[in-house]
C-alpha cells in the first residue's frame, strides 16, 4: 500500500487502485471489461443486476458492490464466471421485447448482448406497458425498463430532486414519477441525468438526441455553458451544422457529468425562425434589412458624429456578461482607445457590482475567496440570499448532496422557503432589506460567545474595535426586532457557523441587489473574518454565486467605467501607463458613466450614441419606463442581439449576433476559473460574433483595435493585467480550467486566495462597521406588500433563449407568489390573472398561492418581458455601486381575473 492506493491482483496481474475503490474499478483497471447494468460511476453501487460477477479470494461476488482489499486475488476471466455473467444478462434481456436489442437501439444493454453473442431472439417479452411522452425533453418507454434503479439514484443522489421511483412488483417493476401522474406533471426538473444513465433506452431525449445513450457518446465539441455562472463543461453533438444534443462532460471540472435543463436541453433557440440573420437599419421609423457594409457605415458615421458634436464622453457602451472574455476585452479597448472614453459598463452593475466593491474593500480582490471544490468540503454552509437549486442547479445539487449525506450543517438566510431552505438546520427569514442588521446580529453572537478567532483577528485583520462598538447595538433581541427573525434562530445559526471546523459562506443577489448592497457584502464578509475562515485552513471564505455565465469575466476584462482589465483603477497612473504601453495610446484618467448614469445622460441630451451589446435593458433593467425614455432620447442606439428584443425594437441599428454555441473564446465562472468556449455550429445567415462585430465597426471607422483573433485578445490581456499573465488559449486547450490570479504560464492559478496575505494595501482583512440603514422603499396602506424578484429553474433572465423551445411548456408564464393569508385578504385565487402596481408602474401576472413566501411579501421572476415586472421596480440603487434595489419594491394587487390564459412564445 502506498499512500491512499492499494494493490489488487486481477487474473494474475497486479493493479493499483485508490483505497475504497470497488472490485469493478480494479477489474476494469486491469483491462477486463465487465457488464454492469446497474452501475454508474456517479452513483452509489446497487449490485442488483448481478452481471458483474467475479471471484474474490474464492468467493463469487458482485464486483460493483465489493470493496477492493489490499492483496486480494480476483478472478474475472474464468469460463464459469463468463457463463454466470452471460446467464444474468440473458435473463434480463429475455424480459424485454426484441426491439430492445436491435441495431436501432444503441443502448448499453444492446452493446453488452452483442459482445456476449446474445441476439434479439433472446428478448421475448410482449409490448404493452406503454409510453409516457408528456414531457418535452424526457420520454419513457416502459417496455424497455429493467428496473435497474440507475435513473432513480441519479435523481436522488446527484440531482437531489427525488422525482422518480420504482413501482410495481416482480417482473412488472418499472420506473415512474413519484407523483404517480404523467412525467410532465411530476417534480422532474429536466436535468437529463436519467437520460444519460439509462442502460436500455427506456428513458430518452426525443428527436435527434434519442440515439445518444449511456453507452454512446459520439464525437462532440467541448465548450462551456452560456447560461448561469456555474461554468458547466458540455459536449455538443452536431449533425449537418445543427446541434442534435448537448451532454454534460463526465470530466467537467465543476459539473462532474451533470447539467441542468437550460444547458442540457435549452438550445432550440439556435434554429428559431425569429433569429436575426441580417443587419437592420431604421428608416422612416421602421427597421429594415440592409447589408453589413451599409449598417457598419451608418454606425461608424454616427459614432464619429457623436464625438464631433459632443466629445468622446457623449458615446457609451453596455457590454455583456453573456459575451466572452475576449469580446468584453475588445469592447472596453475599443471605447478607450478608438472612441477615447471610459463610458463602458456591463450588466454586473445590475447584480454583482456590490460583490466587487465589497469583497475588494474587505479582502483586496473582487472574486470569491475559495474554489467550489473547497466549499463543498465545508462542514457548515451558510447560504444567504440565494436559491441555487433553481438559479444554479448544478451547484444547488452538489450542496444538497453534502447536507443530505450528513457531511455539512446548513444555515439558509432567505425570505422564501424554497430550495435548500427546505433542508436547512436553521432557516432565517429576514424582512427584505434588513441584511445588514441580520449579519450584525450574527456577528454580535460570534463575538459575545467567544466564537471569534482572536489570533486571526490580531494577526491578519483590522477594524475590530470599531465593529465591536457598533455590534453593541445589535443584541439578538434588537436584531430580531429589525429583521423579523426570532432571536433563538439567530443564536442557533451563529453557533452552527461559529462552532464549525470549516465553515463556508455562499451568497447571491439577495445580498447585493439592495440600496445598501455593498454594506451587505461587507457585513457578511465580517462573519468569515471574525471566524478566521478566509485565507486559512479553518474555513472556505465568502463566495458569490454569479447569475450569468460571464459576470465575473466581463468585469475581469475591464468592461467597467472605473476599472481596467485586471481591476487596475483608471485613476491610477501606473495602471493606465501599463495598459497604454500595450495599447499604444492614451487612456482617459477620469471614470466613465455607469449604466444608470448613461440612461440619465441620454434623457438629459448629453449622451448621443449608445451601443448595447447582448443586453435587453428594456426587459432586465429597473424602472423600465425610464429606460425606454432614455433610448428614445438618444440620437443613435446600436444593438447586438440574437432576436428582436424590446431593446432592439428601440434601436436605430440592430446587428445580428452569434450565440455562445457559435463563438470562440473563454468564460470565467463564479469561482474564478477560466474555461474555453468553442463554436459547435456556425451562426445563422449573416450573423457574426460580437468580437467580429467590434472589429468591423473599428475598421469602418478607419482604425484597427488589434487582436485579430480571440486568442490574440486573451494573450494581449495577459500583458495588460498581471493577474492573468499565465493564461492563454493554448494552455486552456491543455488544461480544462485555470483560476485567476495566475501570474505566469507555469503557475497553477490560485484556487484559494489570501493564504499568506490579503490583497489590501496593508495586507490585512478589513472588518466593516457599516451602520444598518433601511431599504429605499417601505410598504404603506396604498402599497402594502413587498415584492422580491428573482429567477426560476426553467428560464434564464429575460427568457429570450429559454422561451424559444421546450422550456416554455415547463414554465409558461411569470407568476406572482403570495401567501394564502394575503390571497384571502385581497380576494385572490390561485391561477387567476391580476394586476400588480407599484409607485413606478404596473405588471400583469398570474397568481400562485403558496406558503413559500411570508405574509406581506410576494415574489416574481422576470423571464417574460411582456408581463412588465421591471416596470414595477424602483430607481433606488446601491449607494456605492448603483446596483438596483430589485429585492425591495412596495406593491399592491388588484383586478383578479379568473381563467388566466397561457402565455404565447413572447411571454
């Protein structure tokens, strides 16, 4: 035995396997293939099919459930064992209809039978158990089910949804939804895990993907998912230039062979007839198709005219968290070197800009402190203002697995009883807008009960006296009064977090999208600092869950008005000179406009040209009516888009863009890992990548921004920003994921930050003594309910991609969740359509009565722009970063109409 390895003898040959491995692993390591129809490396062993029989030290055992022991002697190739395995497979096959083993069913079972010489004539069962084709993405053929249980274990052990079960007895046992009805009406969240693991073809993906089973994964393009910020590695299978299936990569660094409904199935938008395929130019009030030459000429002329009339600062660009790093890098470089302004921002302004500001102030860098692999090893998870089960399903599933297996205690702080909160040891339900008071209340308990790390605070932190003085105002009873969380729950939560050996904090937009979001991030970071759980082996820090695929990367690349690539400040002469040396031109030394300021400048007549790249600001930004006013007032609005979005409808020029499945580059996921993005199919018609569009606009203006290819752009960024100096496309083609900071090509990247010192000027973590201040809005007699907005599992942001496919059948409308007490008070019945009004606008939503929300609070997503949810939200924003206060809006409900109809494809 060497370290954690053991040696086993298989058919006379020695093999080395990890300690705890099964005999099946050992036998396969020896090059002997065994059938194992109930086995999947991602699942716990079952030993139910008896097809992997071997002899271990003289005893016949099922290899999948028998642990390998050091020095064991294993026989696998003996004739009697071959016959036993063949008999077991033959018995299973005999209970199926003949089509289970024909060439057109390329299943794992069919492959095994062919290898053993078992033909279709062995399968003698009659048809008759029927099909369930009710679900848009998962179809069940009961006649092909062998009750191996792999799908049930996948759903429970990997996904954590527990939507499937085995029903019936004996030969009639078959998989079925646990709810007993059609699959489409079950709790299934369409992760696709059951499809991927099924060994017989009983559970399949409809359409071209039907032929892809657990045994057949054809040549595919490896890329990174373009939906949420988890960064799942995906294998994209294509045929004749079209995507036939998207499969989770078994060796994916983050997803480890798992996916969610969006990454796995929501690619129908690629071939939607509504895809933009030609440039559009507004003439006489209408958008009409034109050539690229004419569109580019118009854009270039308009930009030149804007600069001539109003100066460089009369032009602004909104880059995209959906675009690649290289595209964001090129956009900000274009604005700074071609236009001559720092007026560039990205949609992290609307979600995680308080994370960047708060984490930088507390620790020195804007990213999460630890890798998710480390977070998963925590023995106490504090999940705050996030619902990863729906918004980040792969992360949610991995966290839930830790909790269900008893490896971690769970504290959830969320006003709603959803997702992980249902499984929490302690669920804190603060009133929206009271986060800072909640975190101070927890911090007070850590300090007063001796749960803070005195050595860490003395040696590696600063600001303790000021914070301790502030915390005098937040004893449990006072914190409970402000937040509505019982004092006993505050104490229980603080003791779980403070008493853990390796605690970790994971948070989401419920922390950042507030009037005092940056204060919330800093107050949350206080908990990790007090505990000594950041930069040490005593915990796994503070980690934001990024909402979009490249929120982290867009900011990393400098698509911000005050920061250059790698977070050098534009006001810092040294940072500017480093970029100027690479770019060969001057950079303005004054910060540019943030997104809200851009709209205000347009309404005031000071902004003359706005380029919106991949963002539907009319659907996703707050106080939508005022956004529309800004676009109408701006003389030139250019929009890069996949579809004719609400923003595109207000543009003067619309440029057809490529999607994430059609472009080349990299993304940075929520735990700072760079991963490759590769084109699986060409963009439709004349559509181009945002990278090529920016270069084409520059060329039309008679300039060359450099960076002929995305690889060149990342290489140049590595010269501008020392934290990215070790990154390149070549390296990421060899290594699947590399975290930043990565200062040189031989450096592995820093998955865990601050092990020696913090990146603050004094090298210490900075505690924050920010006072609790109330949110921007309060309910009153006219607007008695508090609205919180967020995401749901089936859709993504404004729904432009997910509403153009089967996801629409899974979640067809935006709902307003409200508590039964409020429903009774306002005469609202479940399923009726109602009007929701705020002080800023109104929306039409369908009521969903549920105890998931607390009395006095309501919740809605923003996936259907036509419902108008963001007409309700206010223009209140974080005082530090201008991040909108999406989580606290006072509203009222009225006009309930029975029999609300289903939404069409545009919501």
